[in-house]
């Protein structure tokens, strides 16, 4: 039997993805103000990160230096170009443009920094894919307005987005408004996604909030929806060539058994994870199932007629998402208590898991692509996917990350299958192409990159860059437009 050759469309976008708060560093350089991640400590898989109102002396805050793209951007972009990237996803740090978030005038030094970054990308034929807000709410907005709880923050974001669209017209074509906007539906999104003061300063992903805090969180999410819709309209007005997308944390839940109750639980999980926010941003209105959810959780949103018009007129051009794993859903509470976890539910016996317990499911990516495309019928883009692992230097001094290559190969194969199914897939940016700080744990040892950065969990290291084996493998993948995956 002839081995299948996988094909992707001409002009397919291949690259990698990063976020300023995990990668950029330079936290108070160049006129930048502090943002929310600058107030979140390091942690581990067993010790949660903490949010602190004041910066504690002697406490490690990973975002302050991260892996220092601020001083290494030319070197890093040259390495991306060597791999053959034609797209690079990064975020603009809002507090680098508007240090307090509500400033009347932008910080020119911050504007100039990103001009330099984008010029460097263009020098190598790399299209920047820019996230306007990737968990980077300026700290000043948290202090003065409790972040996105305040409707006033909509206008501050619109001012910031307008500045970016105007300044980088001709340099940036592809934009995302909010990273993983649906994370605001969970308690950990209170501080990370919405910049609101949490009830519990410990970033435990299973934290239970008071009903009043849940009400505030969903109102704040609504404010982000309106801000996104307004930004989309402004971005199109400033440059009709702009392609502006949403970004969803992709979640695929299987029923753990064929019990109809498990099937209904999985359907509800998929609806809430993928389509609650997706419908608002792609279709311009809340989904039909939102009414029951709001009623059962006693949530009463202040949605104005003007808001509804903005949402309707500010729909996105494409749907982008992150995909790392799938999960299971069951109504068996004893089983969940014995074996479940917040991310993956009860372990799926048909799947292997990463060192962090994330279940590896390439076929799930194909399922997800087909499901989302069948619902919305607009172009899709995978803007985060990858394997977080502990990379150990081999006896020859190199990093032989065959496990990462295997993970990516299998997912790219399923992407190609989805394309053959008829899905309109624009591109793929593997997460953490250069090693960066983990958002969930604040660790460095959970590495994703093709490029190793010399830094440990405590912030020690000289930050030099090295290629891993996956670097040359991905270079071959891109050169063949996905045909050569060996």
C-alpha cells in the first residue's frame, strides 16, 4: 500500500505563536507600564501561581523578563525565517502602547518597538499575526476600574486598537482581538483574561467563585465582546484588507460512556466551551442556549440596544483557536472524584497523556475542525498547538525532541485530513516556537519550542538560543508545504 501524501493549499500559512507576557520581557523598559501578568508569581504543576497587588521583594515574577524577545527579537525572527515561517503570531503588549491603559496619548517608544519588530518580520517575508489582548490588561485598569468589569474599559481598548490599526497599517494584515476569550467563562479567567481582582489570589484552576463574582465575570466578558466588535469595524474601516479573527480555547469533550446523560453532558460542554463565545463573535448574537445558562446561574447582563447593533456589525473574518487535547464528560460523580481533573475530566482510556496530564488526541483536532467549520463556514486557523515537555540535553549536547516531532506530525496529518474533508484551513502556528514561560504554571521546564532558551524555573540562565531537532524537522515540513512529515 502506498503511503499517503498529505497536501495543503498553496499559500498556506506556516509558523509559530507566542504571547508578550510569556515571551517579551522588558517589563518596565521603553516606557511600558505594568500589566496583570507582571503581578502573577511563578509556580509549578503542584504549586499554583499567585496574584499579588504589590510586587513582593524577593518573589519571582516570570513575565518581567520572560525569555526576553524585547532584546532578542532580531535573532529570534532570523531563526524563524531560517525555518521558513511565512507567519509569526505575537501579541502587542497593551501597556507598552498605553502604559496605564487609560492614557490619552500613546507611548511613542512602545509604538516604535513594534514597528521595528514588524519591519524585521517583513524583511524575511513573514506576515505578523497580531493578538491585541493576550492576557495583558494594563495594571492601571485593574487598579482604577477593576478591569473589564467597567464598561469604560471598552473605550480604552477601542482607543488602543485604533492606534494599532492606524500605526501598523501596511505592516500587519492579520489580527486577533482577544486571546482565548472563552477562558473568561471560567474562574481563572477573572484575573488572567478580564483583569479583575479575584476573590482568591491563588490561581487554582478549580476555584469556586461567589454568585456575585460570577455575575461580574460574565458582564465583563460581555464588555469584551462589545469591544471586540467595535475594534473589528474600526480595523476594517482603517484598512479594508485587514483580516480580523476571534480566538477560542478549543475544547472537545467526548461522552465517557454511551449513557445518554454522558452524551448530553458532553454536548453541553462543547456548546459552552466552543460556541458560546464563537456565536457572539462569528454570528453577532448570543446562542440560543445562553438564556437557560443565565437563568440557571442567576446571571442578569446589562445588554443595551447599541451593544446588540455593535455585535451584529462587528463579526470576525475568521475563527482561530488553540488545540492541545480533548476531554471526557460523565455524570458519574464518584468516577469524577476518583479519577478526574479540571482540564481533561476522567482520563480517556484510548489516549496517552503528556507529563502534565493533557490527553494527546490528533484525531480530535480533525473532529473539531469539521465541527466548527460545519457550524460557521468561515476560514479557520489553528494558532496554538504543541507539546509541553521537559527537554533534556543528550550526551552529544543536543536536544533530541522526537516526542515533540511525533506529536506535531500526527496533528498536522489530521489537519490535512480535515482539509481533504473540505475544511477551509488558513494556517497553523505552533505554540511556543521559541521556549517561553508557561501561562498556567509559570514554569520554564514545560517547554514547547523548536528553539531552546537557557533559563530555568527560578529565572536563572543566560538566555542563549539553541536549535532542537524539531527545528530542522519543521523546516522540512514548511519547505514541502506539509508533504514531508518524516
